[in-house]
C-alpha cells in the first residue's frame, strides 16, 4: 500500500491507512498455546509495505540481511487474496483470510455499514468493518500493553480494546521521528509487550516508479535504515537483547507497462452494473434485470483478465463466502489494470501511468512477500520453505504467551523457526 495515492488506481488499491459477518466456512480454532510463566520478551512486528521477497540480499537491506543471517527467513511468504494492503495487513494480525475477517478489498460495500475505502478515516474507525480479534486487542485484554503505529485496523476498537499507545497513519512525519515516537512508548506508562510498526514508503515508490527503479531501491534503503534506527533505540532502552523481531511485508510489486489499462466500462456499462472496486481485482454488482446478461458475458477468460461468479472463484484463493464479496469478481493479468474510462483517457493524453502495482495472483513471483524473524526465541541461520501469511498469527500469539483466537493458520508451520523449548 502506498501512502495516500493521489491517482484513481492508487486510491483503489490503497491510500490512507487505516468485519466477520456470518461466513459459510468457519475458521479452525487451534489448540491453545501454553501459558507463559512470566512476562514474555518484547515482540517487535514491522511491516514494510510492498517489499518484494527478492529485494533482500541485493545491497539495499543491510539491517534486514543481518537479522535474517542471525535468525530465520522464509524463501518467501504467500499473501492472501486479494493481494492488497488492508486485507493482508489485517490477516497478519488475526490469522484470518480476508473472506473471514471481512476486509475483503481496499474498497467494498456492506449492506448495513455502507461504503468503505481506505482513504476514509471515519470508516476505518468503525469496529464492525473489522471482524476477528487483532493481536493487540488480545494482548490488551490479557493485560499486556501494546503500541501500534499506523497498522490498518488500529483505530477501530475490538472487544472494547485499543492499543495502549497508537497512532494513525501520518505520511508527513519523517521515518526517524516515527521510530523515536515508537521507542518512546517504552518509557510511557506500562512497558509494551508488543510494538507493531507499519512503513509505507517502499510501496509508494514502487507504484510511482516500478519495483526495480532507483527511486524504489532508495526507498528500500530508507525503510531498512528506519528498522535499524528503531533497533538501536531499543538497544539503548535496554531491551535489545531480549526483543523478538518479526519483519514482514504484505505483498510484492509488479511492473506495469505503459498503456496497460482497460476501461472498466468495457467490462460492464454503468447501466448494467455497479462497480464496487477497480484496479487489479474488480468487483461488480449487476443491476436488476441485468444479472444473467452480465454474468454470462463476463464469466470466463478474456484478454488481460478473468472473471468468476462469486460461487465459482477458485478454491485456492479462499475467497467468495463473505457477504461483502461482490457477485462477480474479475482478476486482471499481471501488469494490467482496469480504471474508469475518463481516467484511462486522461492518462493516455498525458502519457502518465503507475509503473508498479500489486493485487495480482498470489502465486505470482512478483507478489511474494518477506518474512524474517530474529531474537531469543528463534533459531539462527534457518531458511524456511514458502508458507501462507495466515501462519504468522499463531506464531505471534505464541511469542506473547497468548492463546490464539480462532484463525485459519497452522501453528506447526512456523514451529521449525523456534529454538527448542
């Protein structure tokens, strides 16, 4: 997710940062983790939005490479569908697929709540959009203080709980100032047992310039330096050696060639359907009297995209049961986007376009995300095979000594990352 997109595609994919209606498929409830005998070490969770798995080890990430060498990294982590910022960030802290936690897109409708877009600060504060229980709410309910910087969902209380310290997204604050603020929470009231930090600059550069551009690599270096800065501050606070650090990304980033845009009206006219979401994952609600016509015309393979009726979305995507998922979902091919015709015409005339995007098939190499873990709980020098990002939550709960809430993850997946008890 980029900071706050100024263009239509960016606002459809993500923007300002900022739940389980009855689902046909209920998530599993794993066995509770053993209760901790004493307060666990500090857990620092950092997300670098849009950081591709193959960005490591190229000279731009000395801090992350050091953490990986002295701890654990995955070959890559598979994002959940849709491969967008808000759905995946909430998956990481709940262990629930978007189809189960209700953030089914960056832009969505709900029969009772109305319209949700990521740039709407007020909608982001409404608890009922965010279903499931995020990690910080469980920690606070267990008496563990938390501090959360700009993670999607942070402003919406769950079970009556907000983080002890929290801050909504603030793109105007320099990274160094953010790290100083987060570290300062250690000296303000009860010491947090969980710190969660969201960084958006890599995603923003990737959208503007493309994943391999010099500007994006500079953004990666800046994010890596910010992580190093925060770790130094934790060291100065006397908790560096006892902190477990988990660094993730929500998704990768793909190149978008010039003119790789379609007009969404060419999929279905405004008279035929309401367009719920644009960009890479298109949601359509046929209007009364047009249901059969639209569904028949769109279902199946087209040039540069594929569409499904909600009930026919491939099982591997774990998507389509939640009431917020529109009746028709279209997935754009990598490097292609669907936008309003006026936007396509304007960009064509100006010769402008986003040079990077995500939201594509979660199995595409360009969408692969990062997972790194380091600290007293973790092995050293271990490389894990790829896994789904729902498996991160059970690990985080275990590190905090919490019994995990019902979730879609497998606790056994990341057990090999841990030192022997």
